[in-house]
C-alpha cells in the first residue's frame, strides 16, 4: 500500500524541500498499479509486442489496462519522422501522430488510445520549459531530478486518473544504458518508491544470444545488461528472455543467479509464428500469475471472463493456422524496402485474410521501378492491388499506371489516402479526358488540379501536427458498395492524415465520367470514399482515410474484407460470408510475423 502521507507531503513540495512531485487532482494512491517494461541488450526485441501481449492477458482477466509509451526522442510526436527510418506513423482518434507500437496496443487490446498514452522527451521538456517561464519552480534551478523526472511521474499519474485503470503499462522506449531514456528509468525508480510495495512491477526484457558457430545459448550479454539496470537502482521482478529457440534451464538459471530473480520468474519468450499467439504463450508460461501475485491483484480477477477470452484467443489461433486459400496482393509503394513503414497494412490484410481462411502473400512493388513496358509483366498474377498512403512525387507515374492496369483489367483495387488521390488523377486523365490532370502536391501548375490542398491547409507553413488528422465521421451513401461493406450503415468513423483532397470544383466532371463518390464528411464537401459501380468493375474502392489503422483482429476493416473477398474470387475461390464482427466473435488474422520487430 502506498504511503498516503508521504505522497501528500511530496505533492505539497515548496522551495524548502528537495522533493518535487506534482500530483494530478483526484489521484488515489494504490488504486492503479504499474507494470514497467524495460529493454536490455539491444533494440528490436519486440518490446511493444511483449508489453501489449502482457497487457492483453491482464485485460482478459477483467482488469482495465492503460498502456503508455515513453519515447526518448525530442520530437513532440512522430508526425515529422521518416517512416523509412522509424516505421509507420500511427494516428490516434484524437489526432495524435505516434509510434507504431501504439497500433500494436490498439489491436491487441481492441481499445482506442489517446494522446495520454504517448509521451516523448520533446513533450516533457517543452512542458518543463513552459513552466519555468511561468515561474512555477519557485526560484529553483530547474534540474533533471526532481523537475524533469517529476513531470514524467505526473504523466503516469495523469493517465491513471484519466483511465481509472487497474493497471498502467509503461513501456520505456530504447534500451537500458541509452542516454535518452535514463531519466525515464530514474522517474519510475522514484515513483516505485513513492507508491510503495505491491504497486510497481518491473519487467526486464532481455536477449539470450545463440551464435550459430557455438550452437549453444549464451547469457553473458543479458547478465551484463541486467547489471546496468541494477546500477540504475532497479531490481527487476520478472525477466523475460527473448531468443530464437526456447531458452534453456541452464541459461535461465544463470540469469536468475546473477540478477537475483527467482527461477520461477525468469521466462523464455522465444520466436513464434504470430504475434497473436504470444498472449497464450505468456499465459502458458505463467507470467500473468506472477504479475497478479506481485501486485496483489487476485481480488480483481474475473475467472469466468478469463476463460471466455482464452477460448476466443484459442479459436483465433486455430483459424489463422488453418488459412488454406493462397492469394497474392500487390502493395505498390515507395518505402516497400522497409516493411515497418506499412505495418498496419500488413496487419489489416492478415485480419481480413484469416476471416476467409485466406493466406495472404504480399508482393511489394516499388512504383519507381515500373514503366509502361514492364508493368503488365510485373503485376501479372496479382489477385488484388493496394496503393497505400504516401507523400511527394517519387514513383507517382508508376502508381498512376498501376491504377489504370487494375481498373482496365478488373483487378480488385483498394486505394488508401494517397491511393485514393492517385485513383482520381488516373480517372480524370484516362476516362474524363482531362489531360495532365494531377494533384498540386505533384505539379503545382497542372492544368487540371483534380486534387488540391484542403482550404484550411493553404496558409500553414510549419510541419508537424497540422494535417487533417485523427478520427472523422464518414457518411456513407445508401446502396453504395461502401455502405454494403459496412453492413448497410449510414455512418462510420475512420482515421485521417492528409493535406490534400478531391478538388470540389471537379466533382461534377468526375461524377459524370462515372466515378461514384460514396463517402462524405458530414457538412463539408470533402470526399472520403469513392468507388466504381460493380457493373463495371468487381471491386474498385478507395478512401481518403487510413482504414488499416483501425483494423483489429477481433474487428477486421470492412475495406480489407472487401478486397480480400474480391481477390479470392479472382483466384477462383468462392468465399463464404465473413462471420459478423462482434466483440466476442472469434478473432481472425493469418500472420507470418515473428515476435521480433519494432520495439
Ligand atoms: N500526400 C497526400 C496528402 O497529404 C496523402 C497523404 C497520405 O497518404 N497519408 O493529402
């Protein structure tokens, strides 16, 4: 139990004391408990996948969970990061542009997150500097400890108050030993002390090396890195060992001995064939029981719900392992060399694939390699085509030609954001006769700017956080293919991240040319979904949104279900209707990922 007296004396810190621990209104010590996950040895261990899986099995027990990722970089959000270096920019419903791990949490937990779930050093330092200008540090010199760490603790407690969660999952970005995340580690050390025993659980994810030349697992790097954590004042309660093969008892014993952690709490987290198998693997290993015991949470567990959820997950695992109809979807992009830049597209295809027992192979096509002469040979054999989101000019001609190929050859097509804009340009040029039609993003002086800047974007000069961002309602035209994909719904909600739109001045000409605009922003002339009539094409749908961001294993995106279904038909399979998406229906998602990935 946290010491209430100690916390309130910290909250009332003055210039007379060394303590500085601002406390959000309504914070109840001991109500919310914390699990902190650290990465050691190296990055890329799949820390986000591990923490979200652990959060998932605690949620399965009926506990409410709220994850938070603490990023060491100075950017305020991930909006200006190059996806080629950092992976996809994930967008939350409230418009926060964040790390792709937040997507993993949303998918695993089937829960929408907000900006409270994502903190960067940039956010922390700007708050501290602002407070300093407001004189809120009472004449003190502003220091990393206690002021910057105080701000980190404030964020964690604010999330606890806002979410009323039983458990806050804190994922510390980077690796122990990095300069950038050292103050996050210090902040959780301080906070664990303030909150008292049984309120904090420290989990160290580490890596056991198995050099092929030795054919034996070596734990020295893990031992040394766990010592670094000890030197920072953190004694882990649980060690999870990432490795290619199951970690041997010998390696686990060494870690237990050197790190002073009981053997029963040193777990093997070896590679597996799907990230959605990991929750069951963690459960099987007993990590959930260890957390419940360490944090005295037994009374909050709902065993009936846990059994139901367990059955749901097991059913899912069966489904994804059963995928038997192979189809190939071409994803045409610029960053195809780095799969992480399309992480959510890959996931969304897997979710939809498993629904129809399809094993989806992705053929990555770099549009800058495509020419009129090699295009049909390169795209032959694809059962469906996706043009995902993108920015700028590179590879655009190849993308336009891909859409033409899909349209003229009846290949199922799904355009996502830029992929919708490219479809409009292609249609304007080749069907509506608008020669050199383009987007002003590609050619500022084009004669027919069928895609133009959103009016509210015209005066924006800075980059970062100022696109049309986040969740928006979409009105679907009754009777359209889009409305049918959404089960006849009149309205849905999708996520956006764009500056350009279909130019309202060209709507009439495009419509009379045969393009159907079937999804609109309420009360604004912003096209959000378009399609070709099914009488002219088996499946040609594009959206200004990013439906891949809201596809979940338990609730696959209707756009992706539509594409996969049409692609199966093209491959000669007659797919059954997907089961209705309900919170407790069997989740789906054939998946070829290993646990390793972004962290
Ligand atoms: N570049 C386009 C725009 O800003 C599309 C953006 C995207 O695909 N996310 O509107």
